[in-house]
């Protein structure tokens, strides 16, 4: 009788361990939503025929663990271009009263890595140096490759202004 109870307790412990591993996997896997929004093309290097693409992004971490976006690349004509390592001015606002400026705010593009806490979010701008005239001002979708510290790199076509879960 005692051996049957020990066997039942052992099997129950084994089943609970499997359930615990499964729940741990579900709660710790990469679950993020990304939305790329408005973008602007600016002249960057006329001599080398390059322009600066600055694009707005929102990233939400839906998992229970922090995540780090370690690399973002844009695919242009079958060539991947890394995000620029230097911050660039994305927007600039100046408030004035009576013709005299009294406050100014400069928003710069973010540099990688982008660290996001559990159940947190991050937004801002990211900059890419791309060949001139390869991206139009009227794109509806862009191809990105995103690398994180958890899981494999994901390459997808992101429709602008739409949340995409990866």
C-alpha cells in the first residue's frame, strides 16, 4: 500500500514538473509588438549618394522578462542596412513668446541596444543610412530584420502604422 502511495506522489510530482516547465517557457518566450510609423528621408552624404531614413517606432514587451533589441536592419533592394550607431536629430521644437524663443526641445534617434523591462514599452525614432532614391516618400510597408537577446532574428514586412507581433 505504501509503495502505491509513493508511486502516485512520484508521478504527480513528475506531471507538476512538466507543467511548471511548460508555464515557464510560455511566460519567458519572446512576445513583443512592434509598430513602425511615420518616416522622413533627409539628405545625408551627397558625395556617396546616401540619404538618412528616420522612422518612428513603438515596441511593447508582452513577456514577463526584460528583453533587449540588439539589432534592427532595413532591407532595401535585397541588401540589409544596419541602424546608424550615432543619434541624429529627428524632431526639434521651439516655443516662443513675443517673437523670443524661451524653450527648445530636440528629439534624437535612439541607438541600439534598446532595453525594455518586463511588460514595458519603448518608443522613439531610429535612423538608417540608405542609398538615395531607393525608398520613396509614399511607402506603405518596409522590410525589417530584428534581433533580440532571446530567440532567432525575425525578418518581416511591416505595414506602417500597424502593430505586428513577433
